[in-house]
């Protein structure tokens, strides 16, 4: 046990003493903040598009479009700014199209240039709208034009049916009050606090996924580097295989916990400062119902299961490239639970998710994401037993395989790898 702890401390200090380790801790929140504010910054720095509107129906579509382009609340940016139509007024669609198409195609700095043009033409049933735009990849303007013209068509149809403007406004003002209740809600009425368990479970699942990915790289690089420099052979003369494997897994676990601890602390401080009510509800959910223990059970079990696999594979590889090739299929499998975890928030009791929870490689992610639905105790006990039994089986087969791989030389050989797993040579 002492040798295991010494190996863990050695690996831990090897990482935390490097400047890059602390630099990554500092830069990650900066990078995440940059991603969060990227869209807002782009919207603020992008000029409001100038749009010309030609209404050839003699109706009120130009007014409807002006209302649709206006900001919903004071201080917000408008969707677009309607400008005088260059070369107008137009009385036919052909001349309007020819002139406005040229204005949209001209450079933005040219006099009379437009970012977009809207031409509303009468049709057999309703209207047809031509939208010429300089930025064809942005659907915002198209959605606003479609919504405004659809609403105006509805109003005109109701007016022809004899529904007056006052009655139409009264109909639009009708808003039913829907109150959600649940037997699982403490006060009966569903609140944000009742939705937090699902979000907390999803967050823990994503956190485990990140730890597995980052810890995999650290474990692989550590084992491969020490194998190529023959340090593993020296360590095998003074420590047992379980002590070496356990020390490395524990050391990297402490490294990842340090990183996650710093980020979670910063996130907790920020949440407490911005939304103390949500922070209090989240703390109450985690620490007053055993949920934190439930999440940690699958977090620890999932980490041990994947870390054992990474250490064993690393012992059989001479270069990082070989290890990444072997773990490529594993990375593809790890992308599957991420796709299902978001669905577990709204459909935690889906038969598909319940079935995936019994597959060991998916168990920690699926059960963490299903935490908000309070799974039955037999499912918790059963899936946890399967997960830890898989980890124990991995450790039972991995110890002799690790020793065989650490003492082997040359490129990865699948026959040697499989043979070490099935023979279980004495460690």
C-alpha cells in the first residue's frame, strides 16, 4: 500500500509541477467564456442589415414587415432596418427584381447598396414573397419575413370572414394559464428546483466524460513514456503490478480531481454570486437526499473501469500513435452516451435508456443522467454491481497483461495482447 501511494504521489507531482498544468487550468475557463460570449459579440459587432421592401399587393405587408423587424424590447437590436427603395416606386415585379437584385449584388460601400430586398407579389391564393439577400447562410431574416407575411395573411383571411380588428386583437390577447404539477414536486407545483436533479445528473455525466477523456491521455502518455525509457521494468523489480497500476490510476485521478475541483469551485462561486437562489436549491438537492453519494458511486466506478483499460493498453504500446489507434473505437463508443444523456433529462425512464444502463461501458453515464427520475433501488444496485464486477474482471485479467506488455518490446502485436489476457501468467 505504501508503494502504491508513493507511485501515486510521484505521478501526481510530475503533472502539477509543470507550468502547462496550471496554465491549462487558467485558460480553460477563459476559453469557455470566450465561446459563451462569441455569438453575442458577433451580433453586437455585425451591422444591422439594410432592407428594402416592395409591396405590390396594395396591402399592409410593408407595415407587418416593419413591425417584425423592430426589436421586441427596448434596447435590443432590430432584426433589420427598412430603408427607402432605390429606384422606386415599382409597379411590376420584373422591374423591381431587376433593380433590387443589382442593389443587393453591389458592394456594401457603393451608393444605394442593400443587404437584402423583399418583394411581395400577389398570388392565386395569398401572396408570394421574393427575398434577395447578400448573406444566404443567415436564416434570421427569412424566418422574420415568413412569420410576418403568414400573420398578415391570417389577419386578412379573418377580416374577409367578418372578424373585426377589435375582435382579432382580443383573440390574439388570449393566453391560457398552464400550471404544471407533479407528485414528485415537494410543493405539488413544479418549479425550477424540481428540474435541478436531472440537470445535476446530466452535468455529472458530462463531467465524468471529460475526466475519462483527459485522464486517458495522461495515463497513456505516462505508461508509454515509462515503458520506452525502461522505468517500468525497474519499477516491476520493487513493486507489484497491482501497486503500479493502482498508483498510476490514483495519481492521475488526483490530477483530474485537482483540475475539476478548481473549475467547480469557480463555477460555484460564480453561481452563488449571480443566482444565490439556484445555488441554494442545488446544494439542498445534492446534500440532503443522498444524491451526491449516488452520483459519486457511478463517477468513481466509471473512472476506475475506463482507467484500468487505458493503463493496460498503454503497456502494450511503444508510441502514443499506436495507443490512439487502439483507442479510436473506444472514443467512438464514448460518443454514444453523450447523445443519449441529453435525452435522459426529458425521458429518463425510456426503455432504451434503461436498457443501455445495464451495458457496463454506458452504465455510469446513463445512470448519472437518470438521477433526476429517482430510478428504482433494484436498478441502482444491479447496475452498480455490474459496473464494479466489470472493473474487478478488468483488474483480474489486466494485471498479468500489464506485466507482459511492460516487458514486451517492439510494435503492438494483437496476438501477444490477446494471449496475455487469456493466459493470465503469474504476476
